[in-house]
C-alpha cells in the first residue's frame, strides 16, 4: 500500500456491500452506476472528515489545516475507484498551532491536553529570535537580522499513515459505504417509481 494512500474504495467494495444488503449480482448494472459512484465519493469525503478527527484527537490543529493536507480522488462512472490520499507537506505553518506573541518570543499548543510551549529551538539549535509577522511565525537563525525562516509545526503524517489508523479508517469506510449505497439505491428506486 502506498505510504500516502489512506483509504481506497472501489467497485469490489461496492459489490460486497450490495451482497451484504441482499443484492446478489455478478456485475453492477448500468442503472446503478450513478448510485455506486455517488456512494463511493460520499464515503471517501466522510473518511477525510474522520481522518481529520483522528488527528485532532491527538494534535491541537485546526480542522481546515488538517483537511488541506488530504486529497480526494473521486470515482467516475467509467472508473469506480475513490481514494483518500495524504499530500504535500504534512506539517502546517506554526501559526496554525495557535501561535501567540509573548514577551520572550512565541508560544504554541501542539498536543491536546498539554500546556502551551515556547518556541526556542529548530532542529536542536537554539533560536536567537522568534516572532510573528505577516500572519506567520518566523525565526532568526543568527543574532543578526537575517537570515529569517518560516517555521512549521510537527508532522502528523505518522499518525495519519500508521497501520492502526489506516486499518480503522478502511474498516469504517467499508461500513459507511454499505449505508451510503443502500441510501443511494433507495433514492434511485424512489425516483424510478415517480
């Protein structure tokens, strides 16, 4: 399984869900294509929310910042595969960790249930100055005015791609898919009746 892939759902999962609902079929009929695609896409978006919640149980990051690190590849009628992937930099700018300017620098809250900490080191080296400017947290690398670097928080990729979290999300996705597929099929059936 690729490291950046979190959840993968496809037509095999949909067929399995339909069998579980008592709909024994060998292949998905064309009339149900739309229902299957909708169910796959809705489920994978729901899993993005669940992955965000799982991360925010441990880290004190904002939901929008966490969701911005995930990408949804939608299913299409001709390609019934929906994938949730982690993309780009898995650490968000330090300003997203509730950064506050204080007399001696900047404080942030990284972990849930832990107190705020002052930013004083970067890769083990002491920083002579940390400050907030232009909506981001910056640090001076030397006692002189320049060079200045933008600071980022810790990476939550390890939490997101850990085997336990991926397994839990995949199992939950398959459960949600069954419910969504049943809903979409009922909606399609009611529409055909009217």
